C-alpha cells in the first residue's frame, strides 16, 4: 500500500484497466471532449493523488494530455471552471460535473478492454515479424 503511493511512474495502472477506462468514458477527454483521434489520451485523478485521491476507477477519468498537464493539482471544481472558460462552448460546470459522474458510475468494461489489448499486442507482433 505505502509503496503504491510513492510510485509515480506509468505502471501504477495496468494496460487493461487503462483501456477499460478509455472505453468507459467514450474514448474522449471528459474535460474538453477531444477524441482519441484528435489528441493523446491519459488518465486523470479526479481527486488528485497529492491530495489523497485513490487509484480506484471511480476516481479516474479519461483526459487528454493537454488538459491533464494544464490542470496539474487544481481541485476539480476550480479546473472545470477554467475548462468552461477556455473551451468557450455551450456547457456549464454543472453539466460537466454530471458528465464526469455518469462516466465514473459506469461498470468498467474489463472484458472489452482485454480484447482491445489482445488485438493491440497481436498487431504489434505482426509489425515486428514483418520487418
Ligand atoms: Zn482535454
């Protein structure tokens, strides 16, 4: 447990769980709405780890790299205020909060993620073998 808190590398989450969260959240940044095709995705802690946020799926949300880096350790509500202003789209903070809540309440599609991951590994293998 203690070791997990100290670990800040990429391996704090399994590939399968990472993909499952992307799938659960519709393969789009929960903050700005950019999709997997438009931006690089990452996983953000709704309650920052520095403030005691956990690695439970209910505290994790799909975020593009830009939003994730831009947010830093800001509290979620302050961050959503900024998102609404800089995106300047027709959505309110309350609607964004609702969207995030809806995402985190969905069941994590672990079986689906397993298939996606297996396909990814298979195509990587093929790529290497064909070189
Ligand atoms: Zn974003």
